[in-house]
C-alpha cells in the first residue's frame, strides 16, 4: 500500500513540473510560437539552463532575476508553478492514483493555462478549448468504461456529462445573448467543457453548483478587485478565470457545499 501523503506529495511535484509547461504553453500558444525548444529569457534571448529551470526553486535561488542579463522575472512564473502543484495535489487527494485523478488533474491544468491566457489577452483560444473538449471526452469515456473509474463501468455517467454540458453551455449562451459585453462566445464554448466534467461527477446538480460559484466569485470578488484597483471598465477581469475557479471549487467541494446548502431549508 502506498500511503496517501506520498501520492499527494508525488502529484504536487508532478504538478510543479507541469506548471512550468503551463507557463510556456500559455506564453507561446497565443503568440503562435512553436511549442518545441527550450525556454529563453524574453529580455536577452539566452536559452535558460536546465539547472536554472527547476520550478519555484530556481526562481528563489536566482532571486527572481535572469542569470545572464539581470532582468526581473515576473513572479507569475513561480505562482503558476505553485498553483499547478496545488491543483495536482488536490486532484490526487480527491480521486487517488486513478484514471479519474489523471483526468481531473489534466482538466485543472488546462483551466490554469486558459486562466493565464484570458487574464493577459482577454480571450479563450479555440485552439485550446476545442482540443480540451475532445480530449476531455476521450478521457471521460475511458474512465466511465473502466471498473476502477469514478463511474465504475456505468456509462450512464456519460449521459450526465452531456446534460451538464448542455445546461452549463446553454445558460452561458443565454447570458452572452442577453449581455454580450459581459460574456463572450469563448466563455460559452469553455462552459461545454466545464459542464461535461461537472456533470460526469454529479449530474446537473453539480453543473449548476459550478455555475453558481462562478457567478458568485465573479460578481463578489470581481467587484472587490475592481474597487481595489480604482474601478472603471478597464480594471474588469474577464470571466474565464472565474469560470475556472468556480468549476474547480465545485469539483473538489461541490457535493459538500450542495448538501450544506440544501440543509439550510
Ligand atoms: Zn535575460
């Protein structure tokens, strides 16, 4: 038996490594740069040595500066790596060392990439969202058919996943139709992915919970951030990151939250 703390710790280390891929991916895809090749300093173009590319640790050892030119490295790099590590650890804690765990860790990872891109460019590229939908469904189908998967071989979970996609995507489509300034078609397409992954775990109930949390976070925290930054439309955060945050929260804690909420009445 492998102890649980070891599984979670191993997933965290894996998450840190995939976190540096997330950084490179989120930087290169919107700029249409090739995904191959080593990382370079965006300032002096020097290829970064492998020893200087260790997640988080290198950033601390180099005190946040390029070894060659001394250019300050944005703290967003170690932050993305740490977030990725935490997300992988949470997926391992929730689902264990199963295909379900791998599926949801990958899902969290792609949401992290999309969050970074949406914050910088205010868009969710089709070149990421569509492959995420297809690859996501391939993983969910495989997991549903496995006896060791979350659905324990019952394909009914896939119908729930499809219903989740229709509900989440359909509701955001309505919002985008009524209020196009606040919601884009990129958000609607992403909602199809989110609804699938939520529906697979908990049907329409969990998809609605994820939706509710996204709007709660986006409305409440979004307003706080806008006030802290001095208000105005330019300080607004795009909706993609809130969708990601609401969905990850629902995947990890949605069942408990839903029970608690229903007990209030
Ligand atoms: Zn440099």
